[in-house]
């Protein structure tokens, strides 16, 4: 009888371990590191209080599965009050729509190129920390996900 109880305890511990590892892996995919890449400012032209910026963006999917039909959009790098939502200039920006990102495809990732009109303060923030792009997509379970893309300046 003790042997059966001991065996059940072992199975229970193994199941708890597997469950914990699954949660940890899912947490890694939700922390913004599932998508990374680089960016290059191709052109920046001041226009009064704004800057027109042409950007090349290369995004790599490290999330474990292919992503289809994603939307990538520019988000403000400046801290906005929590109650105010996105600034008006952000809402007016174009988005890259219906983007397909294959898992771990590093060699043949075509760049996304777009032109954005942003406030001078936002562009000044880019000089310090780079632009902030976010991706929205359906994950493997069909749930809607939003994540920041970890970007670095292109070499």
C-alpha cells in the first residue's frame, strides 16, 4: 500500500514540475522577448513641431510558432497619463497589417518600411532608446496577444 502511495506521489510531483515548466515557457513568450529585431532610420525631416521619419524594421519571431495575420504598429515611447490612452498622433499612424512571421527565420526576413509623422519630443526619445513598435496577433490557442518588439539599431 505504501508503495502505491509513494508511486502516486512521484507522479503528482512530476505533473507539478511539468505544469510549472509550461507556465515558465509561456511567461517567456509574454514578456516581449518573443519578437526582436532591428531598425534603421532611413530619413528624418523636421516639419515644425513634428518629424517625418522613414523607418526600416526587421522583425524576428522567437516565439516558438509561426504567426500569421499580425499587425505591427508604432507606439509612443513617451509616458502618457494612464487615463488618457494613446496620444492622437499615435492613433493616426499607419500600421503594418497582415504580417506573417515564421518562427526563428533569421536569414530571409524582408524589412518592413514605413513613414511616420511623430512629435519632435518622440523623435528625441528615439535618439536615446529607439522607437517602440508593438505586435498584435492571435497565438496558437487563438487568444489575442499584444507585445512590445525588442529592437536594436541596425549595424
